[in-house]
C-alpha cells in the first residue's frame, strides 16, 4: 500500500512529541500530507456547572469557539516546531469531546487516511495515550495505527518484524511491512511462535523438543503462497530462497516488479506474547502486526495476546485490522 495522507493526534504535551517529530520521516519517504488533530477532553457537566452558579455564558457560543481557536493556534505552533515541510502540512483539526478516542475515530473514518501516527505517551498517560483511548483506537480503527514512544529515525530503522500465525488476517500485515521495508531500506523478518499448552492431559509439563521447526517453516511458507494466490489483489508472490528460512517476497504493480528478501524466525514458548515481546524488543526496530489471528497451532494473535504485546512492546508498532475470512 502507499501512504498519501497521515493523521497525527496529539495532546500538545512534550511527551507526545515523538509522533510529530517523526512526521518528516514519512513525508520524506512517502511524500504524504499530514493532518494534525487535538481533542479537548471537556466534561459534559461543565456547562451544567455554569448554569447552576448563574454564570450568563453559553458554552457553544461563548466558550467552545475560543477554546478551539486557542488550541488551533497551539497546534499550528507545534507543527511549526516539529514539521519542517510547510507544504506537506494539511489540516489543523480541533474538536471538543468527553472521549478523545471517539473524536479521533470519527475523524479517521471520514478523513480517508492511509496511516495514523500516535505517540505512546502523553501528558495524561492513564487517560489518553496507551490508556483507554489508544487501546480503543487500535482495536476499532480500520486504518493502520503506528504507535511510538520515541522519535523514529531512518538510520535506526534496520529491521522490521511481522509476528504471524497461519491465519489470513495475520498474513495480511505483510504487504504493509513490505512497503515500510522498501521505503526505509530495512530487513524484513516473519516471526512465528509455537505456543504450547501449560499442561498435557496428565498434568505433566510439556516439552517443545519434539516440534520440527523446519516443518513449521515449510508450512508457514506454504500458507503464504496460498494466501497471496487466494488474495491476488495484493499482487504478491513468494520465491523460494537458496538457504533455509530465507526467501523472497515479490510485488508486481503496473508492470513494475519489486522484491525484498525476508527471513522466517520460528520460536517455541509457553506464552506466545512473552516470546513476541522479548524477540521484538531485542531485534526489531519496527513491528507490524494484525490485531487478531486464529485459533490452532500458534494461537498467538488472539485478543488478549495481541493486547499484551501492544502494551508491553517498547518498539514502534503498526497495527492493522484486516477483514478477511480464515
């Protein structure tokens, strides 16, 4: 996919600067337009409070417009400080809402964005970034969400990892990862974790020694080939590599062929999310993953597992929400 329009929600705090400071990187690589958004988290009871004390003010006419104008000026100042390319700055969007996530999701739905970039930390950590708001946005947005705690620099973006199981939904994250790897000149890795049950039927701790990692790799590569054959709208194919675990991802678009070599990593773990977090924190510079996968062999991208990964991952992460049948 290509990225032409980006939304960056911010709470205007210094802690949320990572997303804004990373905007130039995406502008440079994708030549995209960037809209900035700020939500004023105003309590619905504030207007009632003014009425009760007899203050002759109309919130919609007297207070809200001034708040919005003030915050729009501050949003513009943040843009001047962090985004160098003035021509790539789009709209400055300011709304008032009791739930910032609702306003952001509405803007995402109507804005036709290709990517949303959010800092993983804001001034009100528990209430806004990587608290309830970010979690809701990641779970509900149909647009890919990039969350990051630190400014991204191209020289530090060397390895992109895609955690995936055998499901169509998890494999649907690969085209996004391919595009990122191509634009940033990064290596691409696919990570599959074989998750073991805590106990077998007799209450004995299981062993992972009997699992053939080569067979898992072969099975995953076969699923990749089937996936891109079934969903030919992606225009991808897999070419077998000369070395075990090393293959090539080829993209054909408008008669132009581009390719990236990738490596498949197979790991074994009692708890998949622990292994994903540990591996990615130690080896990835960017993680691209689906918000859900399947039951079965890996069971690693189901609900709580994905949430655990998102919450504990220290590296930048792009989450996508595909709508495919498994």
